[in-house]
C-alpha cells in the first residue's frame, strides 16, 4: 500500500492486485490521486486508471551499479 503526496506524481508504482499464482504485476506512473483512488498510467496506455492504493507498491529501481533500491530512496 502506498500513501502518495503531491511530490509523488510522476513516480513509478507496481500494481500488485493480481496476487493469485501467475498473476501479472503491472508497472505504471502516478498521474494524480484522490481520497479514494490513485490514478496510474500503465504501460503504453493513453489514459490513467483509478487504482486502490492498497493494490500499489513503490517500484524498485536499479542504480548504475546494479543495486536495487526502493524508489523512495532514489531521490535522496
């Protein structure tokens, strides 16, 4: 689950709502949010989709040295 702020618009997230075996994770970008939904543009989609914040996690990033870090830590 994420709790976005205005500073998080444009950040990468992963949709984790397909938690059954073989469920597909989808990466997207936050375009806006409300009290009830986070609007995410997934893949090559043109429009954003309202997504429950409980079904989203911050995307993992790989730095130029091959280290994995949580997206939250990348801009520090």
